[in-house]
C-alpha cells in the first residue's frame, strides 16, 4: 500500500517526530490502550501526481469541507496504540489525501499491509480543525490529542463554566504557564468522543485558544511544530500535577501572587512579540 516514498518526499522528519511524541505520550502514561491521536497537514511534502491513486479510495466517508479537497494528512489509525506508533509509524498511521470530489480519501502511504486501516475515531474533529486552521491559523499544521492524567483529573473538579478559575490555578502553579500559554486553556463541555458534536464545539473554543481541555476526557492542542505542541501540553499538565500534588499532601498551594503574575504577563508580551 505504498505509493509515495517518505524518504524522497521530505516526510521522514514528520514521521520521526510523530514517533518521538507518541513515545512521550506512552511513557507519561497518558495513553491507555488506543488512547490519543495525532494528525499533521503534510500537503506541502506530497507530490501532486501519484500513480494508482484510485486503488486506495474509501467511499464510506463523505467530507463536508470543500476547502480540504486535495489536501494530505498524516493521521493515526483507529484502534492503534501510541506505544506501537513510537516504534513504527507505518502500520499504526497512514497518509491520506482527501479526494477532489470530497467523496472520501485515498490512503497514499502507510498501513504496512493493513488494507483495512482507517483514520482515528476522532477523524471528524481532526478534519473540522484542519479546515478551521487553514483560514484562521494557516501556520498550524499539527493537531495532538492525548489523555494527560492530571489535566483530566482537574476537569472532574472544575467544570467548563469555571474556565477562568482553572486558568488562575494553572498560571499560579508554575511561572512558565503564563509565559507560554498566556491566553490559558479552554474547557470544552463534555461531548461524545469521536462525534461531530465534539468536533463543532472544539472549533468554537479554538478561535481564542491554542489548547483546549475536553471535559472528563483529554486535551487537544494545535501548533506549527510537533514537538513544540507536545511541550505546551506537557507544561499544562505539569501545572495541574503540581496543584494536585499539593492537594494530595493535604495543603492548599500558595500559588504565585498577583504581582508575580503581572510581572510574568509583561515578560510573556515581550517574549511573544520578539518570537513573532
Ligand atoms: O483515539 O483518544 O478520543 C482514541 C481517543 C478517542
Ligand atoms: Zn481521546
């Protein structure tokens, strides 16, 4: 089932980074069984003309986003495990191209001989978000979804209407949070995993955030770089872990003061304007 060469087409570094991050997800014990999923818009690396394309089309999934016609994505396979992805991206994920007619997609690389490979169960969210990113954050080509234990635990205490409270806690637990996630994280109200409903809700919250928490489920972040997007999730989870560690030890954490957070705000503004 190979019709493009990842060595020749510049995709190797994408696949290496996907494998690296899949390993971190697993080592952090964020992914039980087949938890989590990854997709990357790799259109720029995929040749326009590919031989024998029609052979691989699946017609069981109509795509509603017109602008995605002809776009190519690396995406994790449904039912596949991150611990396996870390060793072998091929066989646990695939590169698909959305058909020009939007009547499905072609698998153009990967699957390692598994003709039944299908994209992750969260495919509706990945498609909706890539479609949103094209017009709103064109540099963001990466979507990571994972189940970081401490962040998910926090959503059992703090509900979506208390997002402000959640961000006050996270920012005050670790100076890095204010600098690297100055807009905070948004809590998306619980919706059925893999549903169109969670896809639609997520796109709404991504209009103002880069990192969203799926209530009682997991986290999702977008970015222009696979490892950097992982770092942002890791940082948020670290802040949640510090908070819950203090609570577990039986005391209320002091947290950074308002003056200390203001000072970090200033630093963050400078950092983002220098970086931008
Ligand atoms: O891919 O994490 O949300 C498995 C999941 C579903
Ligand atoms: Zn999930």
